[in-house]
């Protein structure tokens, strides 16, 4: 059964041998995904997908990773993340503004 994981990239490591590692945060868990030029390595992530994921670091971009029935990544989707804290702060700011409005 295919499935997907939705989260954000927290860290990226690029090595001189062209290997890339990304730390993917999803549901209070961080998983490291790796690309290696050594195709015999287990859990080798496709290079084009991991480079795209790495490019989202430090941006408000969320990543959804789709896997096939064998657990191999098939594709990713990117979208702007909703920041629940920002929404909460906006609500508080608008309430504070109302306190300063005086009727003449």
C-alpha cells in the first residue's frame, strides 16, 4: 500500500563525495534521508528528489514525500506551510488594536 509523509526539512548535509543527507521532520519525529552515488546503499533516495528537498531549507515550504508499496520514494510535492503561531499572533494583534480605538 502506498503512503506519504508531510513535514519540513530541518537540516541538510552535503559531502565531498556528492552524498546528500536531509533531516525530515514529521509528526514529532526526525528522519534522515540519504542520497549516495553508491547505488548499492540501502534506502538510497533519488538524487533529483533529495536536491529539491534540500533546497527548501530555511523557507516556509512543506514537503510531502510519496512512497510506493515497497517503501521506495516515488515523488514529492511542495507547498507553502501554514504557520499556526503566526495566525494566532495575528488574531492577538487585531484584538489589541481594538483596545486602543477610542470613540470620540
